[in-house]
């Protein structure tokens, strides 16, 4: 199964594509960038076009998107929600099923601890993908973590359904 993980943002949107099966492999990852000087609607349009291109290029079977973390800054969470919505629309346009994960769920699945920091998550992503180095930004690493979380969730669901 090929999964596209997305770490939404209105200036930087991280993406990571992994193939899961007998082993898990990195297919691609990166960051879509929109100028913070542009009005939000132009940034969202730019990012939407970019996500559509990624979906068309990598053809994921499913898309996993990190949900916004409200925390203290509700305005920031609201902006991230807009970026999440554009990713949802791009996936729906391509007919790809979408799943959603909180930051704590992603951290828990990938690093075994729901409050792990970005360095721990990055190290575990590299370990799970068998990478000695990963030159991408933390936004791309976070997106890979979302994709890995989704693969692990699907694996558990399949095992439960089969009774093993």
C-alpha cells in the first residue's frame, strides 16, 4: 500500500510518501512552499495545486493527514485547518481515502511516546525507513511520520480483522 502523509501548513506543507508491505520504503518526501507575503487565498491555491501534483505523480492508495494542534494559539490551529482542508479536497478529487491523526497519535505510533519531540520522531522515522540520513526539513519528516502512523494503524486493523 502506498501512503501519502501530509503535515499541513499555510506557508510550508510537508509531504511524505511510503510504500508498506513486507517492508516499508521511502518513495519521496519534501516541502511545498508558499510565500508568506501572498494573501492566504493565493497561498492555499498554490499549495492545493502542489498537493494535486504530488497525488498525480505518486498515486497514493490512501492519504493520511495530521490534524491541527490547537494548544494555546487557536488562530494558528485555524490556519492549519485551512491547509488541512485543501489536502482533503485534493485527495477527494483524486478518489483517495483520507485518514486523520492527531500529533500525539503520530508520535505515539512512530516513537512509542505521545509527547516525543521532533528529534525523537525524526530519529524513529529514519530507523523505520532504514535511512542513515534524511536531508529533508522537519515538515517532511513529520509528514513521513504521519504516513508511517497510518501504515501501522492499517496493519493492526488487518490483524484484528483476520483474528490473528
